C-alpha cells in the first residue's frame, strides 16, 4: 500500500535538496523509477541507501530505519539490543505483576525489578562503550575492558539482588 | 519472697490462734464505749471474743487511751459504740481514726439509734471525710408500709431484707442459715457521696424515708426529708486504697442484743445476729480479702522452660496465670470470681493493648494449694517495647488486687523473618531475578562466541 501511494506523488526531485540524507546523491537517476518497480529496494541496492523523501510514509521510514539497522549494526551490538529487549520484557512483567497482585513482599519486588533495571543500565553502558561509532569518545576504554567492567558490575548486581530478596 | 514470708507469718498466726477464726489485720480490738452501754451489746462482744478477738474497753473520755505508740498501731480494730456525749474526748479526734486507717487498721462505727442522741463531732467529721453524710440530730427512718411491730406508735423500727447484690458482686452479708430472715433496724440512716470507695451494704426499703422528727411530727415534706428509699443507706462502708475498712452502721440497735429476738410480725428469729457477724467479719477482714499466691507467665519461644522471663517476641503466644485465694475466717480458700464478673489481664504499654478475661485454669503450671489459677493465652501485639502484665481487680467488698509485671517485647531477630520463598507472592520476583541471571549468562556466552571478524583481522595484522 505504501509503495503504491508513493507512485502517485509529484516529482520527488523537486524537494530533494532539502533532504538531509547525503547518500541519496549517489544514485540520483535511479530514484524515481526503481521506487515504482521494485518493492525491496534495500536488498537489491549495493549501498545502504533507501530512497526517502519528505513525503515518505511512516511505514517506509520505519522500514528504512530497520533496514539500515540490519545493515550497519555490528553483530555484538545487535546481541546487546536483543538482551536489552529481553530485560525490558522481564521488568515490565514484574511491574505488571506488582500492580495486579500487590507489592507484598515489597523487598522481593524491589529485588526482582531492580535486577532488570540494573542489568539494563549496565548493558546499555556496555553498548555505548563498545559501539564502534563511539570509538572517538572512549578511546581509552577498549571493548575488552568495557566487557570486563560489565561482567564485574553484573555479578555484583546479582549478588546484591539475591541477598536483598532474602 | 514477700509471699512466702507472708504465708509463714499467716501460718504462725493461725498456730497461735489455735484454729480460732482470726482477722487478717489482727485480733487487738478497742471498744470505745461507756459502761452503761456495754450491757446492750453483750452478745456482739462475746461473739467477737469467741472468734478470737481480744477486746480492750475504754470510755470515750479516757485519758489513758492512745491509738498509736511509738508510731505503731496499738489496736488492729476499733469499734465505736454510741455515746450520749457530744464529743469523744481529746484522745480520739477524727484525724486519729484516719491515721489508724492509713496504718491499715479497721474501724466499725455504730451511730445512735435514738434520734435524741448526739453523733460525736469527731465521728461526723470522719464520715464527711470519707464521703458519707449523716443527718443532723433528730432524724429517723420510718416505713409506714411494713411495720415491724403494730403497737409501736412511731413506726421507727424497720423490717429490712438481708442485703442482696447484683450477680457480679460477692455477697458477704447474707451468710446466715436463714436467707429470708428480716433485719430489725432503728436509726437515722446515711447518705452516700459519689466516691468509688464507698459502698452501701444495707439499703433502706423502697418506702422508707428519713425525716426530721422534731419539725415534722405529723407529716414530712421535701424540706425535712433527709433521704428516701434505695438512696438511703442503713449500713455503708469505705474500703480505703490500702484496704483498711471503715464501716458505718446507721443505727446501733441493728447489732444490739435487743434486736437478736423474734420478729413480732413474722414470729421468726431476726437475722440481726448473723448479720452482725457478717458485718464485723467483713470489716475486720475475716472475709473478702484476696491474696495473690503466684504469677507465672511464659511464651512460645522457650515454652515452660523459662517461666517469668524478661523478654518476649512480638506476634508470639504468651500465657499468663495468676493464682488467687480468698480469706475466710481462719483459712485461705480458692477464690471464685462471681458469675457475671471476670478477672482481667491487661497487656499495657502506656495504654492497654489488650484487656482480656482470665479463666480458671484446669491444669496450672504450678499447683497452689487453696487457690484458683486464672490464666489466658494470647498473641503479643505487633509492637515492640516494654509492656506490663497488669491485673487490676478492684471490686466492691473485695480487697484490691493490683499486680504488675514488666517485660520486654522485642521485634523479630534478623533471622526470624520468613524467607522469600516461604511467601508465594514473591515467587514471580524470585523467578525474575534468576531469569535475568540466566539470560545474562547466555548473553555473555553469545558475546564471547560472536567475536567480530574485523577485530580478528586487526589482531592478525598486529601479530
């Protein structure tokens, strides 16, 4: 649906200069025609370019983001993101249980919920420190060092949570 | 320790008295009476002596009479008989009676039966001080509806039923054989104040009233009626806070020989003699005296292994028991609380957290001879601090029981809380922690396994 709707739009080249995507200029001629004929632009394209305009539908934008993520994100960062999603799910379940079934015993709720929150924070830190895109900012912290810190922090967190839940 | 000492003393005293009845206060009794009055009370005095009282007689004006020697009571009990004198003499001011009562002595005061006789000033003062009010001279109680003797013109002699009390009060004043006997009474009566220490023993019949015989010989109206009906007490008593007893008898004839006769109307013997025994026995502490034989408390933590310990824990079962016995003439016997009354335990920290009835225990921890063990088991409140087991049993005609035992109630020790897995509500959160831990281990494993290729290439270059 989204792709067909894009075909009826006016000449996209008219608004192209305002587009922030700098990679679009790499294949200016292919843009109007490929969008009408092929539905999987990202898989066929050799670059990470997705042809978007200011009038692109939100689904197209989301799809483009997803494609770019799939393409550009390192394997380990993806693994971190999966783990982060898992932690959010577990934390949300515990919080919903607390709301539905009551907070007794409260220390157990605190321990269980804090385990997910704390682990999320530590993992997010690991993601920031090991992301190649942030290398400039963390030049003094190697990914190995970051991972060692992460393991140490996590073990400490688990120790405290298990103790706190009694 | 005090209990054992007291029981040894009691045993000694009862040995000395050779199984005669004996007052708990002591046998030394002072009779304040004039010689011409003594003849009217021969039976009362001889009955007292037969029960083990040693009597000393003094006239009110006696100069050798003294109630205290070396600041010790000389007499245990005092009976003041009616006198024609306006005052009792220099050795018997009203303060001396209060001092006697403060020192634990008992006093029985017989007010004159004849409206023409004076009440000594010291006696009137004493009565006012203990919240009992006497009518002025010239007052008499009459009852025109229930005549003791048809030929008596003034209707001044009353027929009064023996005392009866509500079912939550013990009756020590109707112990004679004939429960339906009538009492013959002649006198002015008493009005009682609102002091909780004052108790009426004998009340006037419903239609009786006390009126001024001088002012209203033909009829009585509001102005010259002192009191009437059940509001009018004939015999009343004060038990002081130290359990001394001061009894006022509104008309001395109640205990006089002339009343220990047949009642003309019913042709039955009057109940006066038995009533005289009951009143003197109660006033002089031969009856109605409670003794605490032992207090024991123990808790769930140590069971009966630690009795009367200092520390209990919150939310633990605690058992408290108190052994009570009651004196009856010459021996202590198990105290049985009246049917509608209960001995209560208070568990107090500033305020009572619990006030619960104690029930007679069938299997007390320690068997006390001749006493009833009242006990109860309760759970300590969820509040730590210094608590007091208190039994505050103060009832009409019984000596006061006010026992306190302070104990510490501690909170949970850190290892006494329920573990998390003992509470099913915490299982999801326990699971949450372990899911995170397992997930984390899996993540670490995957992380190490998925080492980036770029890094490998760089490492090779370096080597």
